[in-house]
């Protein structure tokens, strides 16, 4: 009996929406189809603007949610078209897991709040997506974990464990999206807990600097960074951010690692060459990730990199140099292309929700307990 789910992910890089159709009836799971839609420069700019307080943002956020749902629906339509060519009718797809677009992530408990809870906000319009696709849609995966006192992130470690753990050795999985997050997986069958947390910036700051100085949305292959030189004093200033030394559980977002944060740090280095700053921003991501592995993933034999940052060859080179005692690979070498991993995780989370099974790991998020994540918008 096949077990088909769609997962849709659009992360903090704001590059676009990635979708996969996954068959969970086989082990390892099989990605049957994948599709993606890049966001237009205008939509990207609007989503970025919605990350900070601005005029009439409730109205604009609602419209952005509608626009996102329309983009998600086009990705679903492409997946369905591919599936039909393989003889898989749309009615056999059990649900769509749609992450939404994070615009605020402040899970910390705030004093003065009567419930003591923070919040995390993903723009989305799952009702519209259910209308446009005619499918069950599961959305809003993070807020239940935050309500239970957790970080609401990362949610992918349980999926990473199923997809990437090995019987013979511990493995760490590094997702390089706009923000970077690490999963530390004990050997399959071990009773040790899976760990997971956000390391800090992934691509977000590098992308912003690259766009500003070259007009290109990202530094392809890291070639531009590679052409520059490290500015040690700037790296030290960037690494001075207290988040890096904060103990786990922890998660972050553009709320902290914003363009304003970057501008403040870079300001004294105004006269430096742009490529040297790009090199230093790349090294910041490398240091944040390598330090995370050193602190929590020392028992890992391998570091599997996924997310679009896996295409940054210079970054991978630097990561391997910083972590000479383990083998750096990409998820592609383990059967899951880098841009499909997170989307597949949200297909899995939708499946967990339909089965009323928890999707979160309290050891990762710090929540009071495991919770069934997401809300169902029936077809
Ligand atoms: N060829 C490439 N070289 C370097 N970086 C790349 C390349 N392709 C994609 N990326 C990076 O990956 C990002 C998208 O990764 P993704 O995993 O979708 O992140 P998110 O989950 O935050 O959306 C892009 O914004 C870019 O920074
Ligand atoms: Mg993306």
C-alpha cells in the first residue's frame, strides 16, 4: 500500500518554494517527484520587509499569505502532473504539509506575558491552498511546540534521524538554509537522545551582501567569497554575538540575524573590499556551524550537509578544513538532493499529524513534551 504525501518548504533564504511528493511505504522513503518555484524579486522584497515592523503590515501579511498559497498551489500542480505520468492519481495523495513563510520567530518566554509564552509566525493561507488543490492541507507546525514551552524549532531532527542515521556511527546533519541548523544523531538503535538547534546564520547574510554588491541573489559556488580575504577583526566582531555561546535548546531567525544587525557590525569596516566582507561572512557561517559540531556533535563520524548552502563549494571546503576529524558530505550522496530534504521533512510532519503522532522531539525544542504538530484543513 503506497503512502503518498506532499511537503512544501519556503525558508528564511526567501529564494522560493520547494515541493516534493514522497512515498513513505518504502524504506528508505522515495521522493517520487519534486518541483520548485522561485519567488519574484518583488515578492522576495515584500517578504523580507514583513520581517520587520512596517506600515499596514496586517493587511500586507494577509495578501502575502494568499500569494504564497498560490505559489504553493502551482508547485503542487506540477507535482500532481508528474505523479499522473507515473500512474499516481491525485486522489491517492493523502495530504500536503505546507510550512509557510516565517516572518517572526520569538519563542522565548517573555516576562509580563500572562501565559509566559512567546510566539512564532509563519505567513500562509492553508484554507486557500486547500481550495486551490482540493487536498487535505496541514499547516502551522511550529506554534503548538512553542505553546508547550518549546522553541518550535528545529522540527526536522526527527525526520533527519529516520532518513540519515547509521547503525555503526553517529552522524550530524547540517541544514544550510537562510539560518543554519544542526541535528546530532546517535547511531540507529541507540538510546541516546537526538539533539538539534539553530547554529546561527546560514546563507541569509551572505545572500544579502552578495545582492547588494553584485546584483546576484547568492554567491554561486562561493566563488566570490573565495576570491576575497578574511578580515579577522570583523570575524571576531561578528562572533561576539551572545547567541553563539548560548546553551541549547535554542533557535533563531531574521529577528536577530537581520540586515540591521549586519549593518551595525560592518559599519567600522566600511572601507574594506566587498569580496573580503563576503569571505568573512562565509567564515562566520563556517565558524558558527563548526563550533556547534565541536560542542554537541563530537561523536559524529560524518557531517551531512543539506539545504541550498550545500551548493556553496567554498563553504563546504572551509567546513571540512574546520572539522578535519569527520567526513563532510552532502545529502545528495545519501539519496536526497539538498533542496528536497526540508520539503520531505514537512511531508513527514503532515503524515505524523494525520496519524496523530508527535512530530517534535522535546529534547530538541525544550517543550514540556512531545506534541502532535499542525492544523488540518480538510480537502
Ligand atoms: N549554486 C549555489 N551556490 C551557492 N549557494 C547556493 C547555490 N544554490 C543555492 N544556494 C543558496 O541556497 C539558498 C536556498 O537554500 P534553501 O535550502 O532553499 O534555504 P531556505 O530553506 O532558507 O529557503 C539560496 O538563497 C542560496 O543562498
Ligand atoms: Mg528555500
